[in-house]
C-alpha cells in the first residue's frame, strides 16, 4: 500500500532506475490491499497493451499474493510480458510469469536456524 515503507522504497528505487536508464516507469501503489483491484489492473493493462494508445504498457511487474491475481496473470500473459517480484513465486511459475525476483526465504530460514543454534551452543 502507499503507506507501507517497503513498497514506498521499492517504488522509489524503480522510478530512479527508470530515470537512470531513460525508461518510462509507472509504479502505482494502492491505498488499500485489494487483490481484486490488482487483478482488474492486470487485465486492463493487458488489454491496453494491444491498443495503439501512446501510454500502453510494454510489460508488467507484479506480485502474486493469491489465486485471484494468479488467474488474471494466466488470462493476460499471452497479451503482455509479465514478470513477478516479492511474493507468489510458487504461484507465478505456473501462471505464465517470465521471470521472478525475490529473496530466497528458504535460504534465509537456514541462515536464521544456524544463527539460533550457534546462540544456544554458546550459552
């Protein structure tokens, strides 16, 4: 959402990267968490990508938090390249996502487990 600092920072980094690379990046943040709206936006962007509109999107980067969004991706991935980020890796690979960027939660869990064990062993 627009008040979640994680997404605010991701948005600012994406916009700065776009400026640095001279790429037009549009990154909207929602006022409330609404996967139905996310799904509608994906479908609308896919439909717009097939138009002659000047501001039509060339690709999408989305998060895949639930089945509603997954279904929108599945329905739209033939119309527009869609990449995933942050959440929904397991859902994304079957939905038509071309690539995915996220931290490896399993790797982080292993690191945390080793750290905790070391703490117990020391004392």
